[in-house]
């Protein structure tokens, strides 16, 4: 919940096998906020305590933060890596104001991971690439499984529609894709994604349970659960 707790957790996750941190910062009531100073503090402390880890901030709107506020955070911080939900940054057909932001981020070598909640989101992403709103041919994508499913429970087959669009539309694009998965089958979904050429984001943002159904002790426990599952299939390290 605090920056200090996040850094401590990240270090434990690194020791369990994680290579990067997808980070949120929060206010005193525990609400997700887009606070540049807190993120700076997090970046500073991560360099000291877990320098091996990539730190990815998020611009998640959480129903409160406008595209302008999201852009301002990235412009202030100039992070190495940031996750941006396509439907939150470009909620309608107006792309004029946001195209300059994406072009600026590319010139600043900021790695944007585009968060996509459905195959329709993915198809729209490719449309925006063709239109030049999102420049370049190399992109990072995160497919979100189960966010809008019944009880937020995902299944490995939820990845199929994304991969179908990917096969049809990727063209010459170089794509680094990953998934996160909500619910009790998080580990199973992530292993399936790695088997199919993707990467995995794991943790309490999406699921609290290990593959045996037990409630995980902490985020590092979730990382270890995934590492063990991947090792059984000779997929780790990868």
C-alpha cells in the first residue's frame, strides 16, 4: 500500500523469480492515484533496493483520471516503462490530442505497454497503428483476461480471441505480448500464455489464489507458484 511496502514486496518477488514491477501508488485511504512525487520516490527506492528490476508505472484511470491527467503524469516522470489502457487514453474517436503524446513518448524512448481488455480493443489498436496515431512497428501489449467475466474469473481459452486477431492483423509489427488473468485460475492462464509465446504478469491485483486453491501468503508466493508451474513444463527460465 505504501512505497516502502511496495519496494519490499518487489524485492521479495525478484528473489522468487520476477523480473519487473508493475507499480501503483496510493493515497492515505489506499486509493490508486497518479501522483508523480510518489512515483519518483518509488523509482528512487527501487534503484537502491532492487536495481535489477524493471519498474513500470501505470496511468490506470480508475474511473477518475482523464486522458489529460494520465498524459501529464508520463510527461512529468519520463519513466522507462508505463502501462496505458487504450480505452482509457483514447475513449472515443477524437485522436488528435493524443497522437502527439504517443509520438513524444516514442522520441523519449518510453516503453508503453498497451493494456487491452478484449479482442475488439486489440483490433482498434491495430487500426490506430495503421492510422499513425500510435507510431512505430514495435509494440508491447498486455491482454487482460477475466476483467469483465462473471465473478472476474478467467480461463485459458479467454486468450484465443486475442491470438486470432493477432494472427490476422499483426502484419510486419514486432509485438511483445503478455497477459494478466483474474481469479482462481490465474496461474493456469499464465502458463498457457507462456506456452503460446507470451509473457506473464502475476500478483494480487488480479488473483489471490495459488494453483492448489489455497490463498497465497503474499505476492512473492504467487510468483513462486508460477515459477514452479513453469519449471514443471521446462518453460523456466525463458
